[in-house]
C-alpha cells in the first residue's frame, strides 16, 4: 500500500468511493478539486494495486488539525488503509507543530468510531441533530506527540 498526495486524476475515484457508502457526506470530484485552492488543506490517497483505494482530507490550522473526510473502498476494507492514512495525518500534524487532531463522526458510525478510538482519539463533545437534523455528531480529539518527544 502506498500513501501519497492526491492528484486531479484521483478525484473521480474518490467520488466513486464516497458513493459506495450511502449516507456518508459526499464532496464529489468538484469538492476535492476545490481543496487545491486551500493552502491549509492536505488530501492524500491510499493506493493499492496502482489504484486509489481510499482517501483522507484534513486542514492544518496550527495548533490544530481538522480531519474533514476519510473513506475506503468497500473492496479494501479492514486491510489497514484507513489506519495508514491516519498514520500519515499524525506525521503531518507533528511536522507542522500541531498538538491536537479534531474530527466529527456520526454517533451511529460504529466502524469509524472503533477506528478512531483504536488510534487514541477521545470523545470531547457531542452535537445533537448535526447530520440531517437527526443524528448526533461526536466530537473526537487526539493529542499529537511533538516530533522530538
Ligand atoms: C471507517 C473506515 C474509514 C475504516 O476503513 P478501513 O480501511 O476498513 O479501516 P482499517 O482497516 O484501517 O481498520 C483499523 C481498525 O479500525 C477498527 N474498524 C474498522 N472497521 C471496523 C468495523 N467495520 N467494525 C469494527 N471495527 C472496525 C478496527 O479496530 C480495525 O482494526 P482491525 O481490522 O485490526 O480489527 C471505512 O469503514 C469507511 O470508509 N467507512 C465509510 C466512510 C466513513 O464512515 N468514514 C469515517 C468518517 S468520520
């Protein structure tokens, strides 16, 4: 598996991955393209067998990083792609002198919550009716170790 910066040619594949997960907030190819104009944004691809199998997008807003979106194609689930993408996110955060990573996740999204708790995130808040005015969002945060620690 290769984790690398995303390229324009990846965005259609990212949109197809989003479509595999009904109910997951989709950016579409245009949404990923728009991120190129955001100097704080980083979008990475997880490549398996030469094809994008997953993606992550986050914003470096020192001293925090905001994780915006992360998804893996159905064919490649439970093979460590999301963990590898999160690992790179932690590397970027440490390199950028960020101390915390924040994200929101639907309280009903058990796979994602399990993933984040396994990676050291903790619940720091809850926003009722955040998604479609129905489901609550859990606010999760992870501490980032400074590079020299
Ligand atoms: C959540 C998601 C990104 C996980 O991707 P993944 O590549 O399958 O995750 P990994 O293989 O790296 O899993 C790492 C750990 O997370 C946990 N985990 C992942 N999927 C899980 C599931 N379906 N059920 C329970 N635990 C799960 C496990 O602890 C797993 O370790 P293990 O496989 O050794 O047991 C993927 O299910 C997905 O794309 N979901 C739809 C989009 C989404 O909800 N994104 C999160 C937005 S906040």
